[in-house]
C-alpha cells in the first residue's frame, strides 16, 4: 500500500499539462495550464469548515480560526492537507493578504515552514524546474500596514514583494521597510490590481501564483477577473457561526459558475474533501478551455 496521506484524486477533466511530483508516493502529479501571456496563472488555496467558514475576527492571540477549522492535528487528513499546500508552494510563487500576515506572526510561504517535517525534495523539485529555492513571498496591502519584524520580511532568501498603493508605499517607508521589492498601483480598482499582476509577470517573472488567502484578497482577485481557480479543502468541523464575529465564508462555487475539475479524498477512511474549482470567463482560462474543446 502507498502512503496513506496521498490524496486519491478523481479526474473529471484534464486540468492542463502535468507538472510532475517531488515524490509519487506522497503526491499525485497535478496539471496546470500555461499562464496567460500578460499575467501569472493564479490559484487560490484555502481550507474551509464543513459549513464553508474560512475565518472569523479573532478575539485574542489564542483564538485561531484556521486551527479550529482543521480540527485534530494528528489526523492523516490534516497531514495530507498540509502536504498538498506545501506541494502547491512548489508550482511557482505564493501570495497572501496583509491581514493574514498580521494575524499569523510566524508564517513564511515556503515548502518547508520551520515547524514542518524536513522536505528537501520539495525544494529540489522547484530547482529542477528552473525555479529559485524559495517561492517569492508576495504580500497584498492597500495601506502598507505590514509588520517590519515579520519573518516574511526578515528571513534570508525569501525575496518578499509587497503589492501596495501610493498611500501604502508611504506607510511602508514610515515603518522602515526598505528591503522588500514594492509594486505600487491603485489596487482598489480592478484595473490597478490587473496592472500589478502584469508587473509581477514582466518585472519579476511570476508565472504561477498560489494565493493562500485570506478571503478578502481572493474576493478582490475574483472581482478583477484574475483568479483562475481554487483548491479548497473542506474539513468535517462544523463551525457555530453565531459564536463568532466577522465570520468569513468562501465562494459559492456553483453560483459563481465554476467547474469542479477534480475531487479527492484519502482512502479508505478520509473525512476531508479536496476539491479544485476552475472559474470561467477569465482571459487565461477561457483561452485554455477553448483550445482543448
Ligand atoms: N481558512 C483559510 O484557508 C485561510 C487562509 C488565509 C487566511 N485565513 C485567515 O483569514 C484571516 C484573514 O483574512 P482576511 O480575509 O480578513 O484578510 P486577508 O485577505 O488576509 O488580508 C486583507 C488585507 O489585504 C489587503 N487588501 C485588501 N484589498 C486589497 C486589494 N484590492 N488589493 C491588495 N490588497 C488588498 C489589505 O491590507 P492592509 O490592511 O494592509 O491595507 C487588507 O487588510 C486570518 O484569520 C487568517 O488566519 C484563513
């Protein structure tokens, strides 16, 4: 029998040319279309509760919605979800909203976070495909409220890129953040967000971008028709929405007209579901579907 944390995917239709796998025992190879010429291919990566909750406003430092949504830390499903997320960090570069950066003070977007199992094969897999050791860590911030001491800004080799506005650039300077690359655009307008991603492609060579949330940034990307697809892990935890304030839920994919590309689970006794939803109507995905239908 293979590794019990390997997700068994059911393929409904091709997701694009296969990218390969760092270890076929643990990860099935996933496929990705070529990115559109003018920007990266952008895929969201989130975990939701059984009733669609991705986060709520934290009461204090111990109130952690992500841990609550994931449930028991020792389960095979949870290990499989973490491994999927780490594999998705080998595809290209990784982005995250500033609120998540502020609320997760130890987060770094790399295939092996400091508390993780050793994963040299994930880095080797990147390097073999011509990518740098670490993915670029891209932070989205309108107002520049990024903590200067955060490890995404201080860890050697991470090459952070902050995507911000003119007001945000001034705040970053006020905070003494000078070592990160900065892209300045009018991000609250869809056209500004589109220009920022065109510049990630042309100025930084970002071809694939895993956006790990939060929902606020994913919603902005979707509104700007930049979000091509989403990897969504749904756990068995049911969140009492009345017990929290500021509850955020993920997209209603059916209502959005998204297509379920693949669905996975652990066999024989997995309790999470792993889904991949592809949005229609964006420049990249439309062209890709047309070219193969
Ligand atoms: N369940 C999951 O998979 C998952 C994934 C990620 C995060 N989370 C959790 O979700 C919570 C945070 O999520 P969130 O939705 O509140 O925040 P978020 O998406 O992480 O970040 C929101 C921030 O992004 C910036 N922003 C907003 N609109 C933007 C735009 N159009 N362009 C560029 N930047 C923009 C702003 O930064 P400034 O305020 O600096 O201007 C805003 O405060 C945390 O608790 C985190 O742990 C859960």
